[in-house]
């Protein structure tokens, strides 16, 4: 996620080798789902930019988990208001 720390808006790119369903979810440090950032299909070899709007969130540490049919990754995001 760029920038990191995020103040109001952050962005990150997702690119997959094969067309697949991808879900990107923001979690707090307690593991509670805060919001879904993306839930749908992503075409193969086409970068998809996803946004994180942090304007209504409190400062702290969050995690973005991105899962597809063939992968899963989690990135730490610091939100500083």
C-alpha cells in the first residue's frame, strides 16, 4: 500500500496470472473485518489499482489480506490521521 503510513487515501495494485476471483479485505489488529476493498473478478496480466479510504478510520495498524483462487498475501498498513 502506498503511501505507508496512510493518512486519508492509499492505493495498491493487484495483478494475477490467470483470470480469477479476488477478495481484498481490511482487518484491524484484533482480526476483525473493517471493510471489503474488492470482491470480484480480475483479468489476467492486467494490473488493477485498489483504493483504501482511511478518512473514516482511527489511527493505528491495519492489515490488508488479498486472496485469490491461487494465492493469498497479507500486508501491514499504518494509518496516521
